């Protein structure tokens, strides 16, 4: 039995899915499956029951899970002792970030962090603001980076930077592309927006409230799940959208 096998077992047990666990650990699905199979064969037990595409802990697996976690915690503590002695920072850090932050703000800061702490393994997951909050709450991520509001009252929050959003349209837009004075009426625009739970979507909802415009009165043309998809649609002349201006 190896620590790697235990890590894979715990990851699969917590996610109930071999592929998701493998992605989290940065290994192939076949490698994760082989590790679980080897662990079961070594001890002549069945740790998981297969249910369709998902898997559930068998009775033996449920008994084994707290012991496996305890071993990993002790191994991490032992590693930390050696790291303190050598003054080398090691370990892993799981970060959840919203799409906008992950695309524009985070990459160069991750590069700087890796330069300073090369022995720390970084795991980054990307979702909207609501998804990031969920990952922090369930312990999947050590911390999250979002530009929208979070709902939970048990999370600690700290401002780390400020960004700016601009209205963007295709050059062919009949009104806004020309340098007309004043601000356009948001009710007259056709909008491409992000899905519910996104911080960018939340910014538009806030603008509508400030303008005393019911959000339902906006002309929503498309709802897309990523900033890049919105950018491509706007460039094609489809509609109007928010875009990050600077970070």
C-alpha cells in the first residue's frame, strides 16, 4: 500500500467519480483505476460498488476511508516537519477561480508564485462565482477568487484587487460604435450575458437596479457559459456585452 494509492482512493471516494478524481490529481483515468484495482487485489477486498458511470463506497471502503485520511494527514504532518527543517515550502494548494479572474488576473500571479515556491503543487479549478463558493465551502478548494458577491455568512472575505468593466459592441453596431455623447439606454440594447451565478452577470443586474430597470425588461439575446464565447459572438455582431477592461 502506497501513499499515492491512498490519495487516489480518498479522491475517488470524495467525488464518487473516477474521471473527476483523476483530473483533480493530475493523472489519467486509467492510472487512477489501476491504483484502486491494485489496492483491492492486494488485500482481497472490494472498496467501491459501480453504479452506472458513478461509483459508491462499498461497506469495506466506508470503514477504510477515515483510516486512509488519517494516514495521509500524518504523512503530511511528517512532511511539514522535514520542510520546516529544510526551510523549503512544500505541499499543495487548491485554488478555485471565476472565469474572468482565471483568464485575465490569475495566470501571471501563478507564475510569480511558482517562481517563489517551486516545490508547491498548484491545482486550479474554474467556474462561476457560485460554483467557486461551493468548492470553498465543501473543502474542494483551499480558497476562492471571485469578482461577484458570495452568499455564505461563514466565509471570510478580503479584497485583493479592483477591475473595471466596459460595454463592448461590434464595430458595425449602429449606435454605440460611433462616438456618440452620453450613455446608451440599456433597455434598447440586445444583450449577450453570462449564466446565473456569474459575477459578470451580477454586474449587469446591479446596473439595471441602479438604472431602475427591471432585469426582465432587458433584451437578453443570448446566455453563454464563457467569456470567450461572448467575445466571439459580440465580434460577429450578435449583440452587446460586458468585457473586462483591466486587472
